[in-house]
């Protein structure tokens, strides 16, 4: 598909979505519980299933059967699996 053809296709889909009353830029809210710094400070194994934070996934690596990643934000970095 040529670049120009792709642009026309995207515009057509955008207009069709607008006609249906939808928005391609619909904002979904994510509840960010704590900053990464606060999570690291207050972490206990009991809170493991109730965590929520936000950041940018900056690295992914595999070790055995697991995947690990680094989640970075302005307040710090944590490793997730």
C-alpha cells in the first residue's frame, strides 16, 4: 500500500468513526495509585496484588521462563515481571 493510499484510507476511517459518534481520541482514565518512589518506600509483600502506578516501559529481558521489564517515571525506576 502506497503512503498516499494509506493516508486516504486513514482519513476515510476517521470520518466514518466521527459519523458514528465515536472519537478516535477518546480519553480513557487510568487511576495512578502512587508514584514509583512511594511504591518503593511503602512496599510490603501483602500489597503485591493491589499496586497501580504509571510509567514508561524502558527495557524488556527474558530470564528462564519469565520476562522482566524496567518501568521508569520521573520519580524512579522499578523492575516488573
